[in-house]
């Protein structure tokens, strides 16, 4: 395996804020261009939540109405309840899809070039994470715009208040996907890994049903849903959309983000991470 280029610390210090900003902007722009050029990616991201909103939620409207629970001030219809969870589901799928692009970049060698640039590895991974979040925000708000015309009642200021919550949840889900991508060396193996992550995270959460209803059905399932960080991402966004704040969900989402991002940086370290034990990404072998 060819050794990555080592840049002296003195050289890194001369990059300056402008250099870091140019690097971040370049990675974000590349991800946005990829997103714009792949229109089917945008449509596929909206198909899943819209099916739940237009078909399942309409069918369950009179069966699964939600009683008065925070942050709601009154009884709400089922489609109103599921909208925040479906919006975060868009971010979940985008975070995993962004990880898929990470595997592809390693296979064709572009990630090798990126990771051997003068910039610190943690900053490059954070830039990749930020680019994915920008794309996920466009998708999530596009879904909320459609839900608005479907008469899902959300305060107008809630769309603004939810922006920090969406950013934080997007970073957390992207960090989880980034860490998982370090285990996968070929695209063919990525789909099977995602099936064991996306669907359990989504269905074992408060996305489709309130936690109190889940607890009535199964105490064990309630505990699993409560331990699921995706649940707290949903609740953080749900409370923010209705101009409230959930400190427990904020703490869980922030802590999960930090843990998985640090784990990703270590995993992508060619000297001591998972890449080192696996002999480096495909395309970096001699």
C-alpha cells in the first residue's frame, strides 16, 4: 500500500481561514452539483415520505389520531403527527446515501486524493458531512412545503425554528453513515449493511407512533425506541416545529453526533483505524 502524503504542521498553519473556507465551499458545491445532476435522487427521496403522508396517513386518520401530548396543544390528526418523523426520514436516507457516495469515492480513488490533501482529516470529513446536510435540508424542506399544501398545520415560525434542529439531526445521521462507510470496501456490500440500519432505526422510533402507544403494546420495544437516537432526532425537530425545545433529545442527538464523528475520524485514520486493519481503501493498495 502506498503511504499517504504527510504534510508538515507548518504547512497546514499557512493554509489560513480562507483556505479552509475554499475547501469547505468546494466540497459542498461538488455535492450540490451531484445532487442537481441526479434529479431522480431528489424524487426518490420524496417518494417514500409522500406515500406515507398521502396514503397511509389518510387511511389511518380516524384510527390513529393522537391525543394531547407535548408539543401539541390539542388533539392532532395522524398526518400532522407523522410529518416531522417523515421529514427526518428524508435526512436518514440522505445520510446513508451520502455514505454510499463515500464508498464510491474511495473505489475510484478521489477520496484518496482528498484525504491526502494538506487539510486535516477531521476537517475533510466534517466538510463532507456538512455537504450532505445541506442537501438533506433542501429535501426535508421540500417535503414540508408539500405537506403544508396537504393541510398539515405547522406554525410559520416553526419552519425557521426547526432549522437548527434539522442541521443537528442531519449532522448526527450523517456521522452515523460516515462511520458505517468505513466498514464497507465495495458498493455491492453497502446495501445489505444499510438494510440492517435504516429500517430498524426508522420503525423502532417515534416516527409513526407516539411512544406511549408503543409502551402500551410492548415495554421492551418502548425501551428500544427510547434508546434509538433517531427517535430523539425526530422529537428534537417535532418540538422545534411547534416552537418548543426538548433538552433530553438535544443532549442525546449532540452526544451521538460527537461520538460517531470522533469514531469516523479514527476509523478513517490510515495509521490506526479500521482502514489500517483492512489494508486501506480499495484503490490505495499497491
